[in-house]
């Protein structure tokens, strides 16, 4: 059985016209250390191979690469609200306000969060590492949908995807100090941070209750996902995307 290229969040399965998924590292053309489905544009992999990998992934998901809205991510809290596809720089959250435009973020340990409102048909893809989490990018993006696009938190659904887990995310004192007590713990005199729970708390803080948290860890499950930390910075990137198809 061939390993799959895409994981589809269960929470979105019943929403008509919604396309959502997170890529794995399987089923691509890249060679080691980017093996094999590397979708990271800013890695040292061959651009031609990355383009072919993206085409393979998009074919499996059911979208066209030309319909993606993505950005060069900077671990900040800027949000790109768009009704058109394209590639920007400096944004870590993409909000699609038009069917046919699919928001996407790259990850390889940081947390991907996908949001969907089946009523307004607005959705978002968010990249939240520890800096973005501390900056409240998930809460800010959800609020942008609620306050500017008319979303009701009761209607919104959220998926928190594969990222580095509490067990493997060891941080220094200066990073740990920026997280509330409930999102960190001491193990063998070292701080560990729970990015999934920290971001889930931001979703709950704005009233979103329909949340799926993927149990996968990019370090623990490195055979299926890229991990920047475990692979010492030389590895590929996954892509998390979401959008509504044109009716």
C-alpha cells in the first residue's frame, strides 16, 4: 500500500465544497534530505522538483496550484485577507474570502491551524510557531473572521495539525517565560511547551468550540512528517491548505 500524500481533517468532512488537508512527506520526487514530498519553496531542494511535488499534492487534494494563496512566512502575526490567489511575503496567516482561493501555510514543526466558516464560506490557514503563538496570531485571525467578515464563532470549525509535541519541544527559560503555566512543564530541569494546547486556548477564547487536535508529532512521527528540529534544519516542508470550491 502506497503511503498517502495528504491527511484530511475529520472535522471538515461533512462541509459541502470544503477542501482541506495537510501533506505528509510521502509520494513525492525529492531526494534525501528532502525526501520525498517537499513543498517548501525556500528550501535548497530543486525548484523544478518542488513544483512537481506541489502538482502531485494538489491533484490528490483536488485543487490547482495556481489557486493557492501563500506567503513567505516570518514568524509574525500579520494576516493576509484575500479574494485572489498569489504569493506574498511577510504573512503567517492567510484568510480566503472567495470560493476557489485556497489558503496555505508551510510547516515543519510549527503548528498549522485551519479555520472554516461554512455559513460565510470564509476560511483561514495559519502558521504558528512559538513566536506566532505568543503574538496571538490564531486569536487575531479568528477575530478578523468574526469582526470583519461576519463569522459566528458557534459556526466555525478548527483543525490543529501535526507539529512538535510537548514531549519534544524543549525550550530555554526566555521562551518558557512567555507562556502561561498551563502550557509548559519542567522535565529533567528543562522547560517544555505545548503549542497545540496554547493555540487551542486562543480558539476557545473567542468562542470557537468545534476543534479537532491532530495527535501527530512531527518529531515522534518523523517517518511521516518533516521536522526542522529533528533533522537539524535540513529538511522539507509540509503544506496545510483550506478553501471552498466554487459552487
